[in-house]
C-alpha cells in the first residue's frame, strides 16, 4: 500500500525531475511518482520504514522546491 500527499504549491518540471531522482535513490522506496499536474506525490515504501523515508522525502522536497510542504491525502492501493 502506498500513500498520496498533496503538495503545498505547484512545482516546475525541473523541480519534479530533481525530486523524483533523489527520492528514487533512497533505499527503502519501492515506487514514487508526481502527478502530471505537479500537485501531488504518490509514494510506496517498506511499511516499517515509512517514517524514516518520509522524513527524507520532506527534506528533499523543501530543499529543491523552496519550502514545499506535503500533506497526507489518502492511502493508495496498488494494482
């Protein structure tokens, strides 16, 4: 099961690419995607590592996109 987070502001294509590149490099991330409209991010990670992973994701997003914040939106069932 993954989780969806709403972004506090719309990000650019360049910011999206950098964020995805850094998150994909994290060890415990199974899958990550930013929606085409750049308003939310979907993340799947090892269940027992979600807290650690999301701490890193929040820092990555804030650093790359100037204080970008994430708000939990919903759980996402993966097909």
